[in-house]
C-alpha cells in the first residue's frame, strides 16, 4: 500500500529529472498582470484508495467575506465536503507562487466535474492581502481563472485578526516585504501551500509547488472520500 512518503519520493524523482514544459493559459480577456504556469510531471500517481493519508491537524472555522460582500463561515461552505484551500494575493508576481496555485485549482475544477465530484468538493482561495484585494478585485481574479462560483469561492478576511488566526490555524506563512527605506513593496514572502481538508476539518495533505498536480489531488480526494478513510 502506498504511503505519503512513497508518493513524495516518486514526485521528487520526477523533479530531479527535470520538469516538463510549462503550459500557458490563454483564457479569453486574460490580463497581462496575471502570469500562469503549471508543473506537468511525467508521473502516474498511485490509484485512489491504494495508500493512506493520515490526518495532519484539525483546522478551525472562520467567518470570511466572499466576492459579493456576504459574510459566510468556512464551516458552511465545506459542510459535508472535502475542501481544497489555498492562500493567495492577486498582485503576486511569482510564477511559481499564487498564479501556479490558481492555475492548478482551475485545472482541478475541470477534473472534478469530469469525475462527477463537484458536489463532494469545495475549492476555496483566501486572500492574505485584504487591504488591496477588494471584493471587485477578487471577482475579477475569479473571472480570469474561470472559477465556477458553485464550486470555487474567492474570499477575504474581514479583519487582520481573523486573517492571522486562519493563517496560524492552517500553518500558512506570510511576511510583508519592505525595501531598504522601510517602505512596503506590495509583495509578500510566503511558501506556496495548498491544503486538502477532509469532511471532519482535518488537513490530510499539503501541496507545494512541485507537488501541486491535479491528478494527484483528485486521487487524494477520492482516497479521503472512501468509506474506509473515515473508519
């Protein structure tokens, strides 16, 4: 039976051999300010249910605002579903940062529909730049990435206290970058992380740049949804 360490080792071997070419995303009306790329390894993931994903930690519920301005709890969004949660900011210039996470969730959204899993999963992207990521900006970003609002929500925290609590709960780092004169550059230093959270609110996997592969995430979701995974 495959274990988490086995999967990581296999993916690492692919990384050391060199990634395949990044594919651009030529969506209609795509603005130049959003650069996309996705890691496409020559790797066949193990079959769903053939490995285990033990719980990493329990995350708390938070009340956030969606792109329409409504206050909604994450518990309500994810009730009875597996959640894939990312933390992003729309001005992120790093190709292997937030744009990669959003492109991967875009591709994952399509795969979930193909697999008939869209009612079992919630995709959630939370901005950690609430001062600049207005509701309108988040709505624009969601349109650029082709987000289906019934499946993929873009949200922001109503206060820094809520945001910091959520980042701490998930274990997501975020540090504002300042120049030599102490002025905010508009950029944040952070490690790309995307979290797979089960229906009980436990993190079951954490994906970073080299491991954020939609095929892997789909099989992880199926593994977590299997009845034996809840026993």
